[in-house]
């Protein structure tokens, strides 16, 4: 049976969902599950949870735990990455230091100054991980769930030989949301979607063989629907296509919504400043509750398929079951009016032959234009890490749409310096 290694297994929500998905397939129910985390207590809780999930599904995997990453990776067929370098303390830094300059954020994990510094501390760890894989499991399929997805996947694809794909739930998750807005069944829509992670667009959206966009436009006319997703409906109105990631995420990927001199915009578009900090606090409280329930034996699991792609990919490769999922991969003439070798999110066929991305061709120019504003930042951050040139970090911050709309060049430079100082040795030295 295949060996599936979880790096960052202490990310219990992800591990719970993905393990439940994997072990729900009879063909995968006796896999070797290797759990690795640098936090001994989180690893202990993850192991107890894994055994309880397996028991609830009547699955019989071999479950092993590791504090040593290379040992966990040795012989792996699949690696699932859910690490968070620096954890909650670094996340707080990414929010608090920019606030001193009046720079507000919602999620800060994908773009913006928070996304830039999350990448600076995450990419080097992922590259070290991939070098371990090149040594001890060179034929592995690397399934990455860690943000900033585009920057991490871009760097890994460019700098290593490991077969990798970046996975997110925004495409399939948003499709279900759109169906609900239109009063349709959750899986009623079919679609063709492409772009970059968190900023892919539904190029085609159909219901019963007909264009569903008129239905969506009609739904958006209802105030109660518009207010559920105000930023994305505004972007839809302006660009003509619906974007895949949530309003709270989208608000900080451009210069239009979060403005310290325009608090009316924040109110009008219901933008939740500091949203990710609140989510982290909720997740931390959930983990403590789950830990206690696992230790006292009162935790009960009834795992349902989560909708994440990892288990589907593993099952398709192992059983030669063809499926189409949406993945983040290197742009090798897949989207022809975006830069070669950037990271794009496109449909991918999965079967025993592995991951086969779909050629999209050219996307509408207005969609390419807004994506380029993000790709420019992503590319500069990747270049900074791969070349060691610190100047490119300042360049990335200068060209970031949200940061540059709020701060002067002097403020941007000082903010970058302050963040380097605050994160300290978590970010490898750049020159």
C-alpha cells in the first residue's frame, strides 16, 4: 500500500479532514500514514485523532509518527504539506507591524505585505523539504496546501525536481456558493475556471447546458444576496466574470476596497479587518477542546468527504480513476497571456499517469491585467528567495496593489525593515 506523509500534521483541522477523506476510500484504507510535526503535543494529539478517525471508518492503516522530517519522508509516495512557519506569533506580527503605518489587512496570507513575509519564511522551509524528498523519495507526488499558494508553488516548481501541485478549495467551494445564490442544488453548476490562486475566474458557468451567468446577475440584484459577497459581486459587475476566492480575501488583493482615508468603503463592502486573527483564535480554542475530548475519550468522529482534492488525487493515481480537479502548477503555455513559469490555477486531469494540466489559452484581457498586478509581486518574492537579493522584497512591497495605495515609498521601505527585524531568524538572511 502507498505511504502518505503529512508534514505539519499538528494542523489538526486539515489533518482531520484529509485523513477522513483518504481512509473513506476502501483502496486507501490500509495505507501507511506517517504523521510529522515539530510540536510534540500537537503530534501526539494528531496521532490519537488519526487512530480514532480510522476506527470510526473501520479502516486499518499503519499509523506512524515522526519528529524528524527526513525519516517521515523516506519512501513516501505522497506528501501532504500543511505547515505554518512561525505559527500564530508570526501571524500576529504580520498584522500588528503594518498597523503602525495605518495599513489594515483581512487575511494577510496570500498577497499584501503579510503574504510577502509569510512567503519569505515559508519558501525556504519548503525548499529544504523538497531537497529531502529528492534524496529519500524522489518519485513522490507533493500536495501542498500552504499559503501563499502561488509563491510557494512557483518557488518549488522552479527550484526543485519534485512533482508538485498546489491545492485549494476556493474553486469547488465557490461553485457551491454560487449555486446557493441562484437557488440551485449544491453541485448543479458546471464550469471552466482559470487564473491564479485566489484570483481565478469562472470563464464558463453553466446550468443544464445553458449559460448560468444571467441567473447570477439576476441573483445579485437582491440586496440580501449581494450583501453575502459584496466585494466579489462588485468585481463581477466591473469585470464580467466571478472570482474564486472570498470577499474578505479579495478585498486586500487590489487597491479598491481597503483605504484608511475611506472608512465608508470598509463599511459599504463589509470588510472584516483582522479577520484571520479572529479565525486563528477560534481554531486555537477548537484545538484545545478537541485535545481534551481526545484525551478523555469523548471525541466522536463521523467524517464526511470534505471536498478537498488531496484524497481524490491519491485515489485517482492509485486506481487509475480519471478525475478533473483544479490545481496550481507552473504555467507552461497553459494560459498564454500570463507569464511563462508563473504559477497558475487550471483544470488538471488526474489518473494513473499523474497530474496533467489543461491548456486554457488566452483569458480575457481585463482578467489577465488584474492577475498581473498580483503576479508581479509573487515573482519578485520568489526571485528574492531564490537569488538571496533582499532588494526584491522592497520591490515586491512597492508594487503590491494594496500596500502601494496606502503608503509612501519611504513608509514602505521602513515597514519592510521593521518586519524583517520583528521576524528575526525565521527569515533566512538575504543580502
